[in-house]
């Protein structure tokens, strides 16, 4: 888990400290310090609050996994290129 490294980087990026993050997210300072020291979180709800605050996914915050939607977006134009025809047909009910 890379929560401690990523949280530290996000705090630096935003130019805030643990006390400020605690006040803004209502997560206890000690909990945030525990995360920064490498203790794994007990509350997914608190992790979600922090990820929402920094506008990153939980996957990124905890594991440095980039957003999967970004991968899809890279190929979206190619996937949706061209003209498609959709045909709808009623299928007869089979009786036994």
C-alpha cells in the first residue's frame, strides 16, 4: 500500500498540512498521522473522504493505480469511429 507516500505528495501539492486536512475533512489528526507513518486505514469511508478532497481515486491514493477511465478515454475516439447499424428483431417465443 502506498497511501503514506501518496498522501504526503498530495499534501505538498496542495500546500496544506495535516491539521488543515483534518479540519477540512473532519478526520482526526492522529488518524492522518498514522496513515503517513504507514499504518493501514481501518475506515474505507475516511479514505473516500480524503480521495474526494484531493479529487483522486481511492485506487490512486492507496495503490498509485491511475484511473482506469483514462485508459478507455485514450481509445474512445478509435472505438467510436465510423458509422454503425443496429438491427432489432423480435424473436419468436418458443413453446414446449
